[in-house]
C-alpha cells in the first residue's frame, strides 16, 4: 500500500496571494537591529520574518504567537511554502510574485 502524502489542513487561512514588489528585510530584525539569513512571508498577514537558520527565528516565532500557520519563502528562485502545525512543505499556485529583497546581512 502506498504511503499517503502529508496534507496541510490550513489552506483556508491563505490571505496573502500577491507578494509585495520589494521588502526591506525581516520586519522584527529591522525593528530590533538584529540580522537574518533568509526571509519568509506570513501568508495570513504579510509580515516578513527570518528563517529558523537566523539567530532570532522571527518567522516561526510569529507563527507561534499569532497562530498564523503558513509562510512562503521569498528568497530569489524559491516558491515553496511551509505549514508549521502540519509540518508540510508545498507549492501554492494561488500565491504570486517574487519580491526584490536585500542581501542577507549574515551572508546567507
């Protein structure tokens, strides 16, 4: 019997379908003067946060604090999304755009 692929049960919470043209960086890192490696955008509210390889892990912290389950990578050439509660990666055809982002201050 073939294994059933994991499924995200939070797709109804995708409210951000058009990504911004540009972003300045991780919103919380810019506010706090900290640095990031890679950027993710919350698909519920559009807040930009840093990845779990970054020192502050703002994207996953935002998801935990707000119950916003889905993020999308906004790194150049990447189009995957991640559901934190279901721990599943996917591509969402409904989300469009590739923002211009600043170079990582940590060289990532």
